[in-house]
C-alpha cells in the first residue's frame, strides 16, 4: 500500500521528464526490483563476505596441500581423514561437551538473575541491566586472563583458601583443565544469557500470573506452568547465543585449557599456522558448521515438541 | 525468526536509553584518542620493525639504535619460528626477522629475504667466524643471509630444592613420573621434538626417517600426561617454576638466569645426553620498508653493549667476540658459557636445517600428540 | 504486552533468597573484571596474587608506549568505519525488507543473520582463504571487511524492529503531500528510527572494537587493540601498560554511563 502511494509520487515527480528510460520503467513497475536495488550494497557485501568465501572454503576443502601450494585436483581425502583419524571427532566431541556444559551452567546461573530483574526490580531496571552488561566493555582477552589469575596456582582462590586453611596445597585442577575453560566461558558469555532471558521474562503478561494465583496455583506451580514455558524463547535464544560461538573458541582453551583442554577451534587455527594445511583447516571448518547446524536443528525440534506438549 | 525477534527486542528495548549512554561513551573514546592524533603522525611508519622472539623486544639491546635514531624500533613478537615464517609467507612485511640456524635455509628458500651486506653492519668484523660459516649462510658477493646474533642451549631448568635428582642430570628428568603434572615444556616442535630426539637416542642424522618419527612420537606421548602445560611463553614457565607449580621445565638459558637473579633456587641442567644447542640471527626482508634502519637494528644487536646485556642478564652467548671481554671469567663459568661457542655448541646436539616437508610433518605430528593422540 | 504500567501489582513480597543471589551474582560477575584495574596498579610485571605494592607508574608508562596507542587508534578507526557502514547498510536493508515485497525475503534475512549463528573462526578462515586466493594483502581494510560481515547482522537486527514497528502511513502521508522518496526518508522515516540508528552505531562499534577472531586471521602489519593485547598476553613485558589502558577504558565507560543515567532521568522516557 505504501508503495502504490510512493509510486504515484514518483510518477508525479517523473512526469515532467519526457523520456523515461526502459530501465526506470521496469524499476517503476517492479517492486521487487526496487527493493533489491535498495539492498544492493548490502548484498554486495554479503556476496563478497559470505557467499564467495564459503564457496572458496568448500573448494579448498576438496584440495590437498602440496608443499607451500595446493594440489587442486578435487578429492574428498580430507573429509575421509576426519573420519579415519580419531583425533578430529574426539576434538569435536570435546568442544561440544565443553560448550554444552558451559551453556547449561550459564543459563542455570543467569536465569534467576534475569528473573530477579524482570520481576523483583521495580525501579531503575535500566540501571540493573547496564550493571550486568558493563563488565563486557572490557576486552574479552583480558577477562580470560583475569580468570587465569583467579584460578592460578598462586591465584586468588588458592591463596585465599590456603590462607583460611581450607586446603593445604594449591588445587591443581583449577587451571590448565577443561574445568577452567568451562568456568571462564560461562563467565565471559553471561551477558548473552541474561539479556535474551530477561527480555522474554519481561514480556510475560503479568495478568496471566495473577489469574493463576486467583485460580489457586502456588508459586512453584505458577513458575512451572506459566513463567518457565513463556520464557522458553528467551532461554532458547540464550542457548544458541552461547553455544554456537563457544564451540569455535580457541582463545580460552589456548590460555587456560592445558593439553587436555584443547578444542576444535585450536586445531583449525593450527592448520593455518605451523601445521600449514589450509585445505584441512577448511574441511574442519565446514565439518564444524555442519555439526552445529545438525545440533541446532535437533535442539529446535526437541524444544518445539516440548512446547507443543506444554501448550 | 524468534531469535532475531529476541535480539531485536533486546537491542531496541534495552538500548533506547542506552543509546544515549553509549553515544556518550563512543564520543568519549573518540575524544580521548583525538589528542593522540598528533603523536601518531610521528609514527610507526618511520622506525624499522624487528620481528623477534618474546623477550627480545626490550630497550637494553637497542641502545646504539636509540642513540642513532632517537627512538626504539617497532617490535612484533612471535613464539615459534614456524609461526613467524607462516605469518611472513602470508604477507606480513617486516624489516628484520630473527630465525635460528635450523630454519635459515628454509627461510632463504621462500625468497622473502635479502642477503645482508656485511660491510654495512657495524662490528661485523668482530663476529665469531664459526657462527657465520653455517651451512646455507653464504650468499653471493661475500654477503650472508643471516647475521648471527645469539646462541645458546635448550635444556631443563629445575628447582634444586624441589626436584630430587636420581643420579646425574638428564633429560629423563622431564619424563619423571614422580612429578606428574608438575613438569612444563615449551610448546613449539622446533624445540620440543628435538629434545625428544635426544631423549629417544635418535641421532640427528637420522631425523628424517620413519623410524625416528615412531621413536620420538612414542617418547613424546609418554611425556604428555606428565606435562602441566605446553606454552610459547617463557614467562609462564618462569613463574610456574618460581611458585613451585612446576618443578622442572624445558626452557632456554634465559629462564634459568632470570630466575636465579630473582633468588629462586634453580639450575640449568647439563644433561648427560647433551643439551640442544642452536645459533640464531638476523635476516632482512627483501621488501623491508626501512633498509637503512634495518641495518641499524642489526648493528645495534651485534654491538658489544647488547652483547654484554645478553650474556650477563639473559645467559645467552653473543656473536660478537669482544662482548666476552666485558664479562669476567667466573661469571662466564657460572653461566655455563664460553668464549668459544664451539665448546658449548658441539658439546651438545647442534640443531641442523631440515626440509620444509619434514618441518610440516613434524609439526603436524607434534600437534596431534599434544592434543592427546 | 507486559504490564509495564503496573510493575508492582504482581510480586509484592521481596524474595530474600533471590535478592542475596542477585548480589552475589553481581559480585562474582565483577570480581574478575575488577582485577584488571587492580593489577594495573600493581608494582610488578608479573600478574600474581598477592599484590606487591601500589604504583601508578604503568599509567605513566602507558603514555610512552606508542604501540599501545597505535593499536587503540587502529581499533577506533576500524570501529568507526565499520559502525557507520554497517548501520547505513543495515538501515537500507531493514527498510527494503520491511517496505518491499521481496521474493526470497526469508532466505535473504537468514543469510544476513548467518554470522550470528556460525562461530567466528569459520568466517575468519573463509575470508582469509578468499583474500589469499585473490592476492589481497592483509591490512586494516581486510580486518574492516571481516568486522563488517560480523557487525551487519547486529545492525539489521537492531533496525528491523524499528522499521517494523513504525507505521508506514506516516510515509504515505508525506508522499501524498508531494515529497519524493529521498526527502520522505530524511524528514519522516529517519527521525523515527533514529534511536535504532544510534543503537546500531554503538552496538556495531562495540562489536568491532573488541573483536578478536576475525582480526587474528585478517590482520596485516597494523594491529588492532585486541591483537596487540594478545601479543602482550603471551609475552608480558609490556603487559601492565595494557592493563592500565583497559582500566582507563572501563573507568571512562563507568563514568559516562553514570552521567547518562543522571541526565537520562531528567527527561528521556524509560
């Protein structure tokens, strides 16, 4: 509707010009074309930045390394390697495990906080939200490093516990372990958990809860019947926002993971570094993407099923 | 898309006020950097860039450079020689880089470097000849590819009070199951693999054989569960040794020297099988943007002043013979060095150049082993 | 929508446990971050607990360390450019998506949002491969391109709701009154979506400023601030100065947010 008016306007402004070229005539008629023309710079960037690189990535995954160059005969040997050599699947599994645990931990820990700000804070909600997200104005790298200090051998936790007398010798598993990676990831991505969950909780119509109360539901029942299901979109969004980026993280494992904490991201990055096997790096990236897509689809499917059951 | 709605709502709802807030913040950051505009102008484009190992980006070895040019050169740091080469092959351009003798022929092969006119390096005449005459170093016209700068050993630094020696000092110390999870190592294959070779008893002549790979892999796999962490950062190892988090680690000379200076009871082992020895030096990039200043960097590094610092503070050998005149003999003995590099270098296992294929295969194998496979 | 008009009707009793939880949560959230200023005044190079004395010398040294300021300046440059371009593109895209019937619209939106659902390392790798095949040398431009890809979804996600929630009849009215498309946009549309535009600018700037993964793969000789910090993390000679810089940035954010809160209370609607 808006467009017919606009096209009338255009027609009016174009009318004085006697010769309208074929192109503007087509443009004038086709809304889709106009729309896409408007989008063209964006689409150009998308093409250069996403579509073409991905094609090249796929192409490269089908090549093999040849000294410093590439042997461009197409072959699936890299993919075959990912299946035949156990290291790749093991790293993938480990990455998904670490990210998964971190995601669950973050959501569990942050949900009450989001709930608190949505329901129990009545003034200055904005301030609370800002307070919760301000720490993320610092560099991600430095926050990871801060955890290294906390979890370290002579770090805050160990010195503190020893000073109190809870432990005699420093806890060694705190650093250079998968535990360290999980803790750090959970802390670093907390904001991405809180915000979507907060928005979801905030949107819940309070009258529903009042109605439930009136109908005799206790607080626990209210929570499970109404609040939790209605906040699920936020929880799902939060899960994705944390899980997906963390599977590819290589900074945290590199600084804190130790030999057992290496994730697939580290290995991909190594292919472009000392191991010097770009095709393999490309292959691993694509495999990672496919796995994430698969997990995401399964997750969405399951939650939809669950939501149908609840509703 | 629900996720998008969420995000949209999040950003929109939350930020309608934060918008104002953050606008101020962005403005604040921008204004904070504006006065610096003037400083940037006099910038980094002018001084030469020195691409080097961590620990060498310090003013102490650039006094002559600073005296001549008024400022320090720009630094870019790497943790492993292979990482540096990959970066440069990817297009990273510097003036002077700092490879070691085992990598030098491969670096030359990439065609990224320019022979160095020895006449333009101040003090070149005082450089110990045996360090210059390394395989692959001679270029046309009496030039060299790499000007030697520092030499030393890779060995075990261990806490004399925490590590109970059984018998002589040996590489076995880093395979000692009594100290599982209290051992450390430099993470780069360029050091670790070769030390593994020494431990496995593989002769360096035979490194490029499948048998060598099998033996060394076995040895590295055996070591992995005992290692607390592999790192490129010598400071991490030093701190761990200082705090007792580790009782022994595979390091270069400087770690032991620095720790001793801090009063930590450590010793740089002289393993009975022999330490790993190497010579490192300076190469000039063929597209160096500041060739004159590049020569200044090289001259500064091989100067006696820098040499004195390198020997006394870091415990490395220096390529300039005259630097050793500045150090009393007892100190040299204390540091385990000698005026004649050959004494040390040939007493240990001197690293030698290998082919690129070998390097890649070695790195790939080692990364897999480190990951646990 | 939610009963924002009636905030207090539902939960009247404050939940003590939850309150305590919230406070502990904030403490745990902030403590690691507060270590940064803490160690920036530590009188030692090594970041080790406990502190060895207080000093402001790292802040003094910060002024002298050119490399730090260069990196900061690079990050700000890239951030500003990326913010502006991605917001412009996002605005245009949001308008096109909401105002025009485009065939394949959902595919288009999915594509734009892809960087949100794919780990950054994959994009970094893909772009690196592209740049190297095309023979494009790595530089701040390649980093900018990488950041643009990653920030565009945020811009679109921020602006889309704004355009969607905005009554198109306003635009129609303006058109009926004789304004052409461009003018309509500036005088009618733009002011309405302005908060979204500002939000998008800030969000994309923030994203680009702290972005590490794309920068890691696509940086040439000029480092961005995160790249520089990464270098220093591994070789901590200059590390305390980096901590000092980060503390400054954190400090400035705090102050500005505080001021904005005050000013905000004086007139902006919540």
